[in-house]
């Protein structure tokens, strides 16, 4: 498991690899070499159940070459503000992968992993043990439901 205990009570930090999914598709189609697929591995990303989605600093988004999708109003600790949403951020964490939109954080802020990617990837916060719990996905037990 890629989570890390850092002796900060109630905080869960983890490593996350982020890949430009559009680049990956171009490489799979043979339009660009595999080594041109942009990706970054982020260490000590705060898993934040107060954040909705994946949140990345502007310089990380620029390094990945993600394309803007839209500008939205967001609630922050200082009130309502504007933020940009980018598309095609594929994340890999705890052996699970998924492609998500990401919100651009103001300069100087550290990346955050919010609740939507956690839920969709079958990951759960374990604050007592300061780690992520990987929920089961097998023929006999699964976190995925269709009811």
C-alpha cells in the first residue's frame, strides 16, 4: 500500500501517480512514442474528505499538459471563488486506476485527493491508522453496487 504514516494525528498522506490520459491514448494509437506520455508521481498527497475531487497545483497541471474543461465557482475557506477544471488526469493509487477531472489550486498549495476519486476507486480513509483502506473487489465481495 502506498499510504504513509507521518505522525500527524488524523491525516492520511499517500503517493499518487498522475498521467495525461490524452497522451496515453495518442501513444496507444501510435501517434506519439510511449516515452512522450507526460506523468508525475506526487509524494505525500493529503487525502482530504473536505475536498470533492483531485486538486492539483497549476505547475503540476502545466507539466502534465492537461487541457482546460471549464471555469467554475468553488467554496473555499475564504469564501466563494473561481477555479479552473482540467480533464484527462489519470491517477494510479494503491493499485487502482481511474481518469478524473482535476481542480487547479492557487499557487503554492499542495495537491489534495478528494472524496470522488476515493469512492470511485474503492478506497476509504482509515484515520485511526492513518492510511487508506483498499475495499474488496472480487467475485465474492465488492465495493461496487448496482441496486
